[in-house]
């Protein structure tokens, strides 16, 4: 196995359990390893730190798979996948669609496995995890007995890793447009062409927990994707729901989902830019009792944080203006680079500009099938503030 040696002191973060090694952490790399090759990591005094995989093209050069002197083989993969499945058995009961493996948080960096009923949708996001594809598929088939496995390998991250962006069926036979139920609401899921692996599963617990707020109210679901929060609101007795979504494919599927659930009289979906639509509704004097605001990550990196902050503030300001007295705003940020503290600051600023006051009723995060490692901050990314307009 290729050896890489760390600069003095750089092992401490790793020994505490963080799996990422940057180029600047490395004193020496033996030979010229290929992307995805297994490496053994040693500290500056040549003591064993761990084993992982390397990609010389990636900013994160090495991701650790283990802190033990063990072989990285099928038995190893099984020792990682089984506890991930057990964790979901403990915490995610009676759920058809959930995340089985969440990369770093399940000690399998670069791997995402989502389950939609009998079908698994897998993302191999790094060259190193791609290299383990064979044993991973075998172990998943053995432990979960899926009807099929689909590889969603079109994420931009793969290109940065020097990998091809090709998707397709890895195992079994199934329709890539499938149906699942979430808390009694049915969804069409396009695992081949939908965003992420088909659904935003990280919001599942928030959809289920917050849906009851909708009873008897006029609801706005800005950034609705295929209808997530809005359909749950309709199922919980909303008087009306307006969904806004600018991706045509998502809006079309949202409308199919409205039909599927028989909510045609309650839910309306418009294909539009939420920024523009919220502004024009404010001008027309439209108001809502409950607003869900779940925008995409306005920034994936540290660089664009400034403009992302402006985006978050702007959209929250517009939503706050549309809220009736006593109304509720559920506002989210899935950008890791925007900390919870900074997100709250932005909400304070937006509220001040909107001349509204709010109670922070709840501050929530991602569903438990997207576990957070205490010592790996990057695994904690979703923030959801539930604000009630003080009247
Ligand atoms: N709440 C949803 C997930 C939302 S993901 C659920 O529970 O399923 C964010 C969505 O915002 C994506 O569908 C994306 O296509 C859409 N989007 C991104 N920018 C937008 C914009 N400016 N206006 C409207 N929709 C937008």
C-alpha cells in the first residue's frame, strides 16, 4: 500500500476522528498514486494513523476509511454497512424512503445510499469509493435484498474527482419513475432524473413534524420541488396551498403528485422564480398564514458566501412581508458554509428590514438518517428555523 506522511502535528485532528487530509497536511507521498488508490497514513514520526484513499486531483487529498490496521475488503465494507443499517432500524421506523448511508457520517466517505421502497439509489462521489463499488453492491444486495440498485453518478463532484458522469441500473429490474408514501402522502419519485437521488430526504422529519401547522391556513411553499411541504400541508387540512418551483421537471412532477393525492382543489403549483413571484405577490397584497421557505444551497463553497448571504436575506425578507399577523415562517438553509449563528443573524436583519418581530419557536436540523458526527462539523448542514410573527 502506498504510504503518505503527514507534517508534524497534523495527525491530531485525524486521530480525533476527522477523516479529511488536505494537500497542505502532507509532507510526503510515495510514488505517484492513481485517483482512488488505497494509502496508509503515517505521522511525522512514522507512526500509523489510518488507512484511506487518495485522489491527487482533489482538494481533499486523502479520506480516511479506518483508524485500524485492517484490510479494506468486502469484510471491511460489511463492517461499515451493517452498523449504518442498524442505526436506521433504531431511529427511522416505518419509513419507506430514507438515507441508508450518509458518507462521512457513516464512516464511508464519498458514498450515499438512499432507499425508495425496494429500490436503492447510490452515489459514488469519489474515485476511492468508486473503486469499492463491487464489494459495496454485493454487501448492499446481501444485507438489504433490494429489488434493484440505481447509480446516480451525474453529480458535479464526480467531475472534480476525474470520474465519468454516467448513471444507470447496477442491479435488478425496475421502473425509474416509482412511487413511495411518506406519512400517508404519496410521491412520484424520478430516481433517474430527479434532483439529488429523487427526493430531499433530509427534510422528511421536518415535513412530518411541521405539517400540522397548516390546519385551516393559507399556505405558501416557495421552492416546493415535487411538492414536499405543500402536499403534507394539504393532507393536514390547509385551506389552500401555493407551490412555487422554477425547474420545469420538478413543477410537472409536483402537479402529478397533487393529482396522485387528490389535492387538485387545494394545491396549485406555479412554475416561476420564487424571488420574482414573492415580490409580485407582495405588490398585489397577497398574504399567507404559513410559509415554507426551503431554497437550494446558495453557496457550495466559502468563496461565494457574501452573495449567498444576500440571497438568503432577500428571500427571507420577501417571505416575512407576505406573512399575516400571527403567521408562521418555516425557513431553511442547507448550506454548510452558512453557520447556524450566521443564519440567525440574517433572519434578525431580514426581520428588522421587514419591520416585523418573530418568536423563534423551534430550531431544527436534518433527519436522523442523515446523522451528524459530533467531531466532523461538515456532517451538520441543515438548519430550519420556525418563526411565529408576533402580533
Ligand atoms: N422542500 C422541498 C425541497 C426543496 S429543494 C421538498 O421538501 O421536497 C429546492 C428547490 O428549489 C429545488 O426544487 C430547485 O429546483 C428550486 N429552486 C431553486 N432556485 C429557485 C428559484 N429561484 N425559484 C424557484 N425555485 C427554485
